[in-house]
C-alpha cells in the first residue's frame, strides 16, 4: 500500500525507455511522483527524464540491465540513497522471441527467460527488504494477458509471463501480514515497439493482434492499481473477455486462439531471422507507441455487437409474438378483440 | 532506558528494520549536569561519533526515532543543551554562540572528537556556529531543515511558516514537542526563538570547511527549496538531498528515510577518517 499520496511518493520503473514503461513514467510524472528510470538505453532514458522534469518533478536515470542482479541491487540502493524511500516498484522490462518452439535458438530462449523472469525476480529481491523496513510499498509486475492463456510461436515469452503470475501469487501469500502489496497487471495487445524489437525466427514480420490498445491506457490502469492494489488486473477489455472465456471453455479457446494467431499475428511480409533487442538494445525504437493502432483497420466489434443486440431483440419479439398467447398477451389480445 | 521515550522507540523497533538501544546519561560540565541520550549497542562504524543537536525548545527526546535507527551503524549522542530538557538550567537564556560553547565543553568532557554534527532546524544554527569556531572537534556536518531562511527573517514570517508546518507532522510530534516545551519553559522557548532571529547562518556557512549534507523535506514550509539550494551553494563542500513527502522535523516524522540518505554520506566520511588514521600510523 502507498503510505503517501502519489505526489509525495517515489517510483522505480524498469524498462522505461520505451512502450508501457515510458508511458508509465510520464503518467506518474504528471501526477507529481518522483521517478527513477531504469533500462539499458541511457540516451532514451535521459530523454524521458527530461520530459518528466519539464512537468516539474524530480527524475533520476540509472541505466541498468535487469538480467544482472548486482545492477538491479545497485538501482534500488541508489534510489534509496537519493530519495530515502521507494513506494512503488514497477517490474516492466521485457523482451520477446517469435518462432516455433523447437526452432527458436536456445540461446535466445534463455535470454528471454533471463530478462523477463529473472529480471522481475531480481527486482523483487532488491526492493522487498526496503519495503519490509518501511512496512509499506507496492510491487507491480507487468505480465500480459498471455499469462492466463497460451499462444503459439511465443512459447518462451508466454512461459515467463505465466511464471510472473505465479511469482505474484506466492509473494502475496508470503507478505500476507505486512502492508506490502504485490500486484500483477495483465495488459492485452498493446501498441508498443515490442513487436519491432522482438527476436523473430518465424520468417514473417510480427504484429500485434487486434484489438490493439494504447500504452497510455495501460499506464493509467497501472497507476490505478498502485493506488488501489488488487491481486491481478486486466488492462484492455479483450484480455478480460478472453480470460473469462478461457476459464469457461479452455479447449475451445485454445483452438480459436491458435487459429487467430496463425491468421493475424504475422504480416505477409518475409523477415530475416533476427535477434531483435535481446542482446543489444535497438536505439531507433524509443517511443511509447509502435505505430500499430494507426495501421489497424477500424474495429468491427462495436458494429457486430450492435447487430447482435438488434438480432436478439428481433428474435425475442418474434418468439414472443408467435408463441401461444398467455398471461399479459392473453389480456392484451382480449382487450384488442 | 528512559521510560518516557519507550513508546517512540517501540514504533520503530517493532518493524523489520535494524535498531539499536539508547540510554540516558548525565555528564558534569562545569557547574551544570547535562543530560544526553546515548546509543549503547555496538556500532558498525565506531570511528565516527555522531552528535545530534536539537532545535528550539525541543530536546533529545525528538531524536529518539533517528537515534535508534542510526545506533547499529554509528555511536550517537543526543545532548540536551543547558536550559533544555533534563539538563540543568542557567539563569539567563543562552545565545547561539554560548550554546555552541556548551556543546564544545560537553564534547570535551565526554572525549568526543572528530564527530559528525547533525542539526535540525535551529540546531543547524548551533552546528554552523560550532563548525566555524571549533573545526578541530568535527569531521562533517549534516543540516536537516536549516533555519533561518534570510528571505523571511522576521518573527512573524517564521511563526506563520511554523504554523503551516504543524498539520503535516504526525500527532505524536505534538505530544513530544509540547512536553519538551513544558520542560524548557515557555519564556525560555520564546527568548531562544528571539535569539535565533539575531543569528545569521548564511554568514557562517561559507566558512565550514568540512563535508556537509543538507537535507530538506519536500513539504517543509519553513525551509523552502530555494533556501535549501542556496545554503548548499554557500557551503564549500555541500550536498543537497530532498526527501519527498517529509516536513520540517524529518528526524522525528521520517527517520527511516533520513537515516537511509545520511548513512552513505557518514560512511564515506568515516572511511576517509580511517584511511587518514592508517596513513598517520
């Protein structure tokens, strides 16, 4: 739990150079929170910090690779020494690899697990001792909606996200009688440069599946979560719907999701096998968005929903009119006749 | 263990944070018996004693939270200056200069040298005066919310700022400070306040040659950011740390944060002292 208001709190965000991390840093800065930004790319971090400072808050930049435990410890220590306190720790830095399970090079798979899972583990291990001293604090692990259901061609990414959800569940139980909260945020498909930066061994260019949501929406949800901690929270309605469907009919959803991924997750453009940003960061992708929302065709979902509503109303009325008259209909019929 | 501070200590010792023990000790200095709360648990960095100097009317009692948290790392002493708290009271109210003299006399009586002087509020004025005139007794200074801001150097402005600060402090701060004012006597509190306005810390800061740390609570109305920055600039070896969400008495209401930001600074000083001693040996 946050002991103080957001404008008097200190937040540490990993992976703040682009995507959700960058959006979170800026949204927190707008609310007056002191932010400490961590990522591998120093230049991009400085840019974010400058934007934050323009909003009149204090921002600190500590370039670090989350897969290095000492670097993460150092990050926590420096934040504590500069501001005396950490109220919110956002584990957010993640990489991904696209490719068939058996065709993905093991080195790339290991690196994904190192960054996504061990990065979060290092973060939690670094900050929880300070949280225990304070007896307060919120740890938010940004997982994904695929932490609830599988997805083909991204097995290693999905496995780490499942593990992160498990980590949150265990930590919550361990920290039961403290005022420390551990939350897992499950964003849906988000418009971030993740898809351009991910390693890719599928032979095709990857893209997010529709509907694609804005990273700033995730950032706002994350701040809500920090203020009112909950176990897990979906960000983006499609994830929420999919997760409910998955718990009702897991077999069916697996089949549908597999077909949807095959159809929609990749463009028809060929792509050379690449390591993406796994081992060396890519300085060109340092924005919040990845330009996916603009490319997306206007969503048919509202239209479909409206059509379904109209159809169901017409259907109900037809059924009501055509069934044997009784009750209210009987009375109305008698009065008319 | 002084009974009247047990409850303050308990709030900190029950958390999962390293704390030490403190006890009351009396020392005869000249004609006066001076009281101090001294940490008794073994400290990690024994080479650097830390002296905690209180503000107007208040006493070592409001240093207790900081003192217990600092105790595992540094031997610390929080004296009540003559006229305040449980120490003997001189007939006349003492000036800043005289209080600094008493500090020095007390430190000599207790064989403390090469100390880190930590002041809060008016305590910083005593620390600054002390640092200029007794440089041989100290190795570094820490100013937590140093008064008095030269822009606002009037009784009226200071009282106004003090009133604006009060709602931000925890309720326990009221209990402790009112008890301390009672021990001191209201007339003496007011006269000390008048004396504090005669003193100009900004003229003394440039003459402090030792490493110094300025700590400011981000919500502190008595020490605005502008003055904290100016004070840091005036200090030849000054460094500023701002603690988000803290008010004027950082050492009482945010002691954990204070100890966390002070510790690396003090450790660095104590390391350099040890190296110096080794070279001399």
